[in-house]
C-alpha cells in the first residue's frame, strides 16, 4: 500500500462478482475481484484467500478452486481502510492494518467484528501485520517503530504499544520505509521499500513489552529489491513483491538469516503494480493494486497466480 505509483495493464471483470470461465482441467492463472475494489493486502487461511480494500476497508474472501465462491467477508465502512491483511496462527481471526487512520482491526473467522484498537500515538502509516504466537506486530512506514500487542490473557486488558527500532535500520525522511513483515524463528524479517533492503528484527516475546526492536541488515549483495512491498515466506525462500517494476523477486535465506541469494525474478504480463502475495500449496497469488490506473467504481482488479519455487525448511 504502499507506494502509490506505477503500472498500467490488462482488462478483466464486468460486474461485482464476475469470474473467469475455466474448465476443470485448465489451470487458473487469475481471479477477478469486484470492480472498484482497490486491493492491497492478502492472506491465506484454510485454502481461502482474504483480500483487503483500500476503498472502504472491506475484506473479500474467495476459494481459488472455486472463483465463483467470492464474497464479502467483512463489509466496508466510510473512513475505513485495509492495507495489510493477516490470519492469526490459530486460524481464529483475520487482522487488518488501517494505514493512516491509526487503527488496527480484528475479525473473527466467522466474520464477526471488528474489534478495533487505536495505537498509542496514532501517527504514521500502519502497513503490514505479522500475527505470531508471541503476539501481533504491525509495521509503520513513516515512524521507525513497530506496534506490538501480546497474546490475550483472561482478565487482562490487551492493547498495542509502540516499540522503537534500534540497530542497523535507519529511516529515510520523506520516504516509504518499512513495509512488509513476516515471522521467522526467533524474530521477524521486514523490507524497507526505499532503498530496497531486508532486515532481521529481534524484539523479544512476552508480556514484558520489549523496550526496543533490534535490527540487523540481511546481506543481499547486488540483488535489486527497490519498491519491496509485501513479503511471503516459504521455508527458506522469501518472496519480495515489488510494486515498482511489476516484479516478484524470490531470494533464498541462509540458516542464520544473515544473507540471501537470488533464486528467481517473476515477470508476468498480468502483473500491474503488485503489492502483496499469499501462498496456497504451489500457487503464489499476487495482488495487483494498479496504482498507476485511476481508481474508479468500474476500475478492474484481479489476482495473478505464479508457480511457487518451493523452499526447504531448516
């Protein structure tokens, strides 16, 4: 959600729930979203894809095996925005980051809610979410910090607290900084959109809120990651969705999470300002935000399927 620019492309869709005609033995390479949806974030849970809307904060759910199943999971609302979308590890909730609204929302998996939190300072741009067993982490693209909330405990109020970054990550004034985030053993990985860099983050779990989140730059050599937006992790393969250049870059992380090597770059004619991606089996489903196309009620949006490489654990 990230950088509002770039891209032109394709046609699709004609109506609120239009879907492509696909024979049973024909691989599905794209899924239509409702006209005017303005997608940005995506997550996968139990074989379904959940796609947020910048237009009004709504969330769409669809089973890729049955594109006609697409429906509104969470309705939109005036002055509401959904940027990053994330399923919690227990599969009980879908989280939504509220961009510049300063809000974070959670919906139960049956669509009830939302429960809404306003962060301590309500500043910046709340972008992407990593929901882990240790708590929920939220990136801020303009303020050098994470928002963190530990898991709920009966009888104890739960809230988000701002935790500043320390270490090697330095924010650039006036630029889009930390964007996508994924959980890894012992911490997180974030991407800094400008200039395009990966960092390992260690905050420490538990109800004693960490005082800082220490950052360590991951050595990517001369790999181009500018415009890095969403991240998706598959074992040791990290997909960096880049909203500039219409490309998804896959890198392989070493075991210590200190360096990464280039595996592949995906360039597909259907990609139009890709922002985020979600993995289901061997399929990597990529959101096309189409930031370079004027957003209107009849603007067409879709998801593009790429063949995942397949990472190895350990």
